[in-house]
C-alpha cells in the first residue's frame, strides 16, 4: 500500500512552516513523526495535496526547564520524553503513559505533539496531559496563544488547533513529588487502549491531599474524572477508602461500544483501573 | 520528485524519489536491498525494521524523503567482511527462526534492545520485541538468541560498523 501522490514540503523553522501551510491552502496536512498519519495515507483514508513535514524544525524538539513548568517541544519524540529526567521527576504520569504507547520503533519516531493534535481518543498522551493541567502553545500567522488542556480537545480527532496553525509546545506545571500511575487495559501487545487511566496524587501524612485523574477512550475526547478527584481529597490511601472514592470514575463518560467491549464494560473497567491507578500512585 | 541523499549500510546514495515513496520500497526497489521485507504493511508486524541514525524504525512507516540526510542500516549491513554480526550468529546458533520472514526485523530490533540495555532480563527482551510479530510463534528461541548475544557482550558499537558512532 502506498499513499496517493502529494507535494512535500520540509520547512526548517516554525515561520517557514506557517508560510508553507498558508500557501498550500486548505488541503494541506501537517506531519509530525508520521506514525499515525502514514498508515492513514497508505490506507487512503486521507489524500492531502500537500504534506508539510515538521521533522526538520529543530526548535520544536527537546524538553526544557522553565521554573515552575516543564516545557516539551511539540516535535519531541516519545523516546526522548522517556529519556528526560525532568519529565519523569515533575510530570511522572506522562512518562508512565508514554511507556505504554505502541512499541519501541513507533516511540523512536512518534511525537507527543503529533499525538495530541491527532487526538485519537484511544491515544495515551491526552489523559495525562489533561490530568496534569498542561497548557498547549498554539502558533499561527497572528502569533502565539496558549490553550488550557481542558479546552484543547474538542471532539473525535478535533482540537483547538485551527487551520493554518501549529501546536508548538506543551507546558506542564511541575507536579514534583506527586506519585503517578498509568493503568492501560489491552488484550494484546502494542494495542490501542481499550480503556486507560492516568492518575497522579499528592500524599501527605498517609492521606491523599490532591488527586488528578485522566481517562483514555471513555468518550470522544480524553476526560477528567473530577468526581473521583474530589472524593479522594483527605481520604486515607487504603484499599477500602480508595475503592469507595473511585466508584464514580465513569460518571459523565460516554464510552464507545466496539469489538473490544461495550460501553457498560468500559464503564466497569474505568472504575477498576482508576482504583488500581490511584492506589499505585499513592504508593499503597 | 524530490532529491535525497541517504547513507545506507555505509554507502552514500543520491536519488530522485516521489515524496510518497516509503523507505522500505526505496530500499528494496531502488537500491535492491531486498533483505528488508514488507510484512503486514500496516506498521504492526515489525518485519521491515531498520535503523535510522542508530534507532530502530519500521521502514514501512517512514517516507524515503524523511531519511534525507540520515543514515540507514539494514540487515544487509550487519555482517562485516563475511563475518556474521553476533546477533545474527546467535539467531543461527539458537535456531531462532522457523519460516524466517520476521527474522530481518527481529534481528534489527533485538540489536536495538541491547543498544538500550546491554543486559536485559527475559521480560525486558520480550517487551523490547513487542513490536515484532513472529507468525510461527517461535518467540522462545528468539528470546534465547537475544540472551546469548547479550551474554557475549554484543552491544551498541557492534550494531553495525557502518553506523558506529551513529546518533544514540
């Protein structure tokens, strides 16, 4: 299988990429690592006239420390994020989730920014980015704007990144000292999540002081389990207390039904995986 | 057509390619390096695994134009002066194949696993190979081969003379 013909542009700066997008008009597609886009092009599910490859824009790669934030360039590969002590230390649940993405070959090419803009609800980076209250830096012809993660995911494969714009960075407030866990449920190796839960918690004196929970594949976008987050505050990090608080994990969700499970099954999975993730994140 | 400069198995090539050309097709059809095979063609099976600047990638999921200016190592670039690479030798010794179709990709990924971690546990080997499928389900001997290569100290620099010093 080979993709339909397209024109190829490989700019070396964000400014050149924005010009290339503007020039190419409305039938251009941005390629980050290409690990989701190339299968789509090969299967001819999409056939853009122009592909704008961001792979040669060095300024979009790398992880840096900006005081109370960790900033990840949108074109940083999964493998480079995994290798980052900054991310592991201050945004551990993102590291945990990326360890579960696809397989090593895909993680060498695939990028965090590409995955976020692709916005597959079964993708693994949306939930941790949402749980960590990250901000997404979007750059367009008019300059830069910052979108809170809670407003970034609009719908299935749809984000706040508009035509002619690029996601350029992910700014994550440091969650230093928070425990974390990504619980992913799949049937076979390197499968997309049937359901997964990203949990990060701050424990103080044996009790949960704060908790953030993101859900993968429980609706058309990643979701926060806010009822559980609130119920966990002040609870002892014990099996019984956490079980009770996590019973509401599927509240307000609208998961899909497919060959891997129907919606009710996914709702059940969400409560079980949330309990496991929270207990592990709390070190219980 | 787009002009690309790629180093493959230590030799530099300059070619005009259509942007839609997949790296695996460039290797096989333009360069005649048919050692790298197309398995599933959906980026699942890993049979087409090669190294790009020293890291494993699925060459059916990379465009040839993306490899412009970079170094590729295929299964054909591993043996040096007629001597099998230690990982190839280990696959041979341990009979780590049945039909052999997954073998080029398995060996390239197995080398990547040891580049990352020269002394992996059995579990780490299995997880490291999770993107490579063996339709004959011959995983047991494949894992034994990787263990043998690890015991022999077959690591990074040995991945291929051609890419020694490649980006890690």
